[in-house]
C-alpha cells in the first residue's frame, strides 16, 4: 500500500493481538487485531510524527475519526474517515480508539489482518470453564510468528498460549517448499511432498520449543528476532534454532 512513494509495512508478530471471538465446550475461536499504539507507531515510522494528524467529530450521534497524511508530491493532505463502535468499558475512549484504528485501516495499516484464516483452538488446547450458563477462559494468546505472500496475504501463522505452547499453527507451504529447493532434483515427487510436510512439522516443533524457553526465561521475543536478524520464528533455519536454544538453555529462569 503506497502513498507519496512510501510503503506501509506489514504488521510484525509482536504487533498483533489475539482476542477470543466465540467460545463453547468444544473450543474457542480467535480474532487478530491491532491497537491504536501500533497505528501511531507505523504512522510516525513511515510518514514522520509531524506529517499526519487525526480529528474526531460526532455525526448523527456516532463518533468518527479522520486521519490525514501529508502527501509531499501532491502538496496536500490525504484524508480518510471511519466510524467507531461502542466499548463495554470507557465508552468515549473506546469509540475514539476504534474510529482511529478503522481510519488507519482505510489508509492500509494492518489491512492484511482481513486475510487471516479461521483460528480454532480445540478444548484440549485451552482451559475452558462453564460459568453461569456460559463458557469462559483465563488463557492468554499471542502471535508467535507470521508470514505473508507477495500479495500481502497471511500464509503462515503460529499462535501460542501464556505457557508458550502452540495452540494453532498454519504452515506456510510456500516457505517450506523454498527451504527444500536445495535438495536433490532426483528426489521423487512423493518424497519431496513428504519432506515439505516434515519440514513444516519440524518448524512448528522448533517454534514451540523456543517459545517454551522464552516463557521460562522471560527473554523477550524481539530480543531473539533482533539477535539473529529474522522477522519471525518461522524464518529460523535449523542452525539458527540450535544457537538460539543453546543460548536460552544457559539462561536462568525468570523466577530464579
């Protein structure tokens, strides 16, 4: 998504939050979303803190937000507006934040979240309890890794719980196949397909192991990503995985 020759980057894993959508005795669904702080961060990063502005106004009893970005080429403000929805808590603040996030979606920030798959976490992977004729969970979920294709669509996604255990994993098949391009061309198609499947399973296992160590040590995910020059755990090859695990295993537990 471009404006004024500037491209709005895709959201990173640690900028995406998970919210429970539907919950029952059989499991729960998760929705991906961004918060207003991420929008402000990306606006500052891409256009500069002094090159965008926001304005709120009430129209027909609803709170709207207009986000304007200065286009240096056209020498004018490019504005887009959207309406917010009411929040169960802090009504005015919730509506203001929601209308701002929606206006930022209109500018292209986080629009890739619309391509998210249906995320279902079975009851065996979540702590679900019945309470007053409804089901609830105290589990917390976060995105451990995410990958996109050239069309800015989500192709790979790993979600973990508060213990670092993988509760949902969508294998990026294209990425898995890319990792196998260096293998012998004489390998049969059935074997290559199986190798791609095995590679995806191994990548998921590696991601789960890394996240368990992160949960144990309290080391931030960003620390690992920056140290090894990767954007998400799904980009970690076997050699990098071994280095990261060796380093984490020699790190004391956060409770120690």
